[in-house]
């Protein structure tokens, strides 16, 4: 991660936050990915009242967005979406 960050021309400075994988909390509802939510495929997960899943399947659409900070000082990456095929 650090090599990719710096070789791409981005300066690496003290205090930069680099992450890999999910950032999850210890309690239910704080998991960072579907495999954690389903406890490795052992539990069904209800998706917005439509269907249940343990894993993603063909045709599923994954959508997410992110931001942080105070109004007027926010950073983020907008809306990202992809269809599983």
C-alpha cells in the first residue's frame, strides 16, 4: 500500500491515513463487509426487505459513497457502483 501510494507520485507525509481491507466495529451492525455480516456464510442477511444473501450473486448491484468532516470542510469520494456479473 505504501509503495503504491508513493510510486504513483503522491507524497507520503506524517499523519497520512492508509488502510487496507474493512474497518469494522466489535458489535453487530458495525461490520465492514458482507462476509463479516454473514459470519463467513453461516448466517443469512436481509437486504432492504427484498432478499437474503450469504454472499453476492450475479446481477447484484453494490453501491457506496463516503464522506467525513464538518459542513464546509468535508472530503469524500462520491457515489461508486458496480454490478456483479
